[in-house]
C-alpha cells in the first residue's frame, strides 16, 4: 500500500484533532475498533507475516465504524505520555485499494466461517451421547435353601457386545427353596409372587414384554428330582403357572446342571472383574451353596483330555478358555452337615454329642427329617428312635475330624484328585469364594486371607468353644438356625479348602471371600443370563477408534487449523501497516 495514502499532520494539530474526535466518539463503540487497529500495528514483527501498513487497517473496521476515517485513541491512550500522530485517510481511495472490501473476499470469508461452525456443530451434536435407555433381564435362582430374584440392566444400544450388564435389584423370596414345597407344589408358585410384583415396579412398564425372565433351579431341585421326579415336575408346573401370569418374556424354568452352575459362576466373576474383555489372567470361582459346592478354574495343567466331563471350553472376546469345573452334589453346607450327623448317628443313638456345636447347645431332632435327603437316606439306621437329643460340645479339633469323615480320599484313578475320586488339576490362583463361603467367613470375621491359616484355625477353635448362651447374647439379630451352625460351617469351609481342594498355608492367601463385585452379586445367575442372551461375544468387538470427547476434540482442532490455513491463504490480500507507524 503506497505511503501516499497516509496523510500525516503536525503533532500539535493531530493532538487537537484527536481530542475533537475523541469528544465526538466518546462512549462510542468506535473506541474499541480503533484500539484494535493500534494493537495490530504494535504486534511484534516476528508474528506478523509482512509489515503492516497502518493506514490499511482502517479498512478492517466495519463500514459504520471506519467513518469518519480518523483514528482516535481510547481514553487510556490519550492519557498516556505517549503522543500519537493523527492520521487521516481518504475513505474512497482506501476502499478501492483494499481487497477485503471486494464482495468475493467477503463471501468466501463468510462461507468459510459458516462451514467451520457447521462442521464443529455437526461433530458435537451428531456424536452427543443420547439419553441412556436400558434393557433388562430377570433371573431367579431357585436354590436349595431359598430363592432369589435378580434384575440386571444394560444400555439398550450396546446389548450385542460392549455395554456392561449390572445388577439393579435383588429380591429374596420369603420362605424356603422351591424344593421344600414337594408336598404342596402350589405354594412354591405362590411364594414367588411378591418378588415378581417387585420386579414389575423395577422394570419400566414399556420394557416388561421384552424383558426375558429365567428360572434356574440348583442342587435342591436336583436332589428332589433324584428322589421323586413327579414331585419335582409338579413344583415346576406350579412355578411356571405363577411366572407366566406376569408380563415379562418368560423363557422357562429348568434345573441347571452342576457343571453349568460352576461355569456360569466363573463367567460372572471374571465378567464383573473385566478379566474376560481385557484377556487378563482369570480368577477361579469357589461357590458354596446349601446342597452343592462348585470349584472352577483355568489351569495350565488341564487340557480336558483327562476326565473330559470336568472340561468346559469357551471362546470369549477372542480368547479361548479351557475351564476345569466340578460340582459336588451333597457337599453344600446344609447337606454336608446332614452327612456328618448321619455319620455321628449311624447306630441310631438317643443322644448325639456334636463337637461342631457350641457347649450348652441342646435341641431335639427328628431322625426322619435328618435322613430325608438322597445324600443320606441310604444310611438311615434301622432301629433308631424317632428323635434324638443333639448336644453341642464345641471342640474344633474333634469337629475337624468329624467333618473329614464326609470326604473320601482313598481312591483316585487320575493323576491327582480332590476327593471322592474326582480329578482336580494343580491349583492355579487367584480365586473368588462366594455365596456361603462369604456369609460364613464374614460372620466369623475371617475374610482376611493374609492372616496365617494357623491363626484362622486358632480363632475358630476359640469361637467353637464359646458357650451357646454367650453366642446368642452376642448376636441377637442373627437367625438361630444360622447362628447354631457357624462353628460347623467355618470348620467345614476350612476342611473343604485345605483337605478337599488342597489349598496350602501359602495358596490360602490366593482366595478372596467376596459377596459382590462392582455392585453385582457373585453367583451363577449373571453368567447364565449373559450366555442365554448372547451378551458375551466370541470375538473381541470392534471398538471406535476414538471415544466421543476425543472425536469432537479432533474435529474441532481440524476445523481451527483449517480456519487458520484459510486466513493464511489470503495473505496476499492482507492489509499492511506502514513501516513507520504514525504513532509517536
Ligand atoms: N447369612 C447367611 C445366609 C445364608 N447362609 C447359609 O448359606 C447357604 C445358602 O447359600 P446359597 O448360595 O444361597 O445356597 P442355595 O442357593 O440355597 O443352595 P444351592 O446352590 O446348593 O442350591 C445356606 O446353607 C444358608 O444356611 C448362612 O450361613 N448365613
């Protein structure tokens, strides 16, 4: 831009004019624009692409502000000791020489800015997470001691692989397990009604019809089915009739096999721990119920060729697993107590002295009730009286010996066995122990497995020796049936783990007693539902390269870079300051 366009004035005159102009524009928005122009011209040369022609900058002021084409100073500037030369520019000439005023440049600029704004807006809006909608699934665990209803939920748009399934509600059915209703099957169905009503409240109405409802029965029904299959069928009929009255998508009630119970418990634990998705070392699962107990783990020493009935193979998230699992029917804690007491009362005595119950504990028990289970029925003494007096003596060491009597360690046709001639590969930790393992060890305050096993046994020894009256006084809130059995249950757990499964003083610390993982109960139900709804993909899902915030950031940065590029590309059109700004 030729310097001739600038028309410098004498300092004195300029000063006067400045004041005149300032007076005219005082409070006018023109102040800001003028200050902006001055600032641009005072930018260090290094950041300016070419020397600015000071007069050209007037053209950057929008037309209404660039008139009258006289530069004013903000009050701050006019008060500073620095004096400024006043500049007057011929407006018409300026317009002709400044390409920023050409319609094409203005249109390109406007379109460029609009395109960038549109790009960023679309990036933000299109990828904005939608308000979360959920899907639901209901699983009823019809266990030997009780039934529990679990409600799971997961994000609706991600059900085929990536959404996390979480437990939202647990309802414990009042009364015993459904197998206890063999003589009055209708009551088995009725017992489920309250929890089903609760489920109707927890699952939004518009999701009811698409919410799958499963009922899986475990060892209690396995035993009833063995003892009396028609009674078991009637219980299922009653249960089905009751469940079908509810608006959910009923998927059937069935007895799940011990192998499935073990495998689904293992899936639940490792799914909740996110070990499957990330392909991490898995955690073995130890599940202790009332009528059966399961052990499941992956071992490098087990490929399924030895005792294939203990092998379950999976392909989950792109990884192959060869799981060892075994379910010991009758080795849940209620049935094992029966087996131990059957052993103690083989001769049918009128009094049974029991080292696994507290001193001072006395109860009258019925022989026919004790032997009313396929786990012990064949051992019922012939000439026993109807009842016997059950007396506690609280001796841990004797209790341990009595508990051991329920395990058979004599025969093993495999390379190594746990008990009862069942193959068990070398233990490979870590392990999660849940259900009754947790209830019992938590009550006894023995969940810390870093405490040496000998100390754990010592604590249990003292607990067992404590008088029953004192125990009842200390725990008035605990159900008497549970309370009376914790000495036996603790002893059984330690014996099962160490003598049965061969945990040593060292490997005992690999066990973690758990109830919940990230808000969901550890147990077979979640794994069961994940399997039946195909919620765990065999292959690792394709994940988007960038999460939503990352995507928006990248698009925004690209948009800003494009904008800068666009501005720089117009460099030939940039206005210039004069080499010697007219500011003194
Ligand atoms: N606070 C509690 C709750 C339960 N229990 C015991 O824990 C066992 C129940 O465990 P659970 O996993 O619920 O077993 P079920 O599902 O009923 O049994 P199964 O899986 O063998 O059918 C029962 O022996 C019960 O007496 C306990 O000792 N303390």
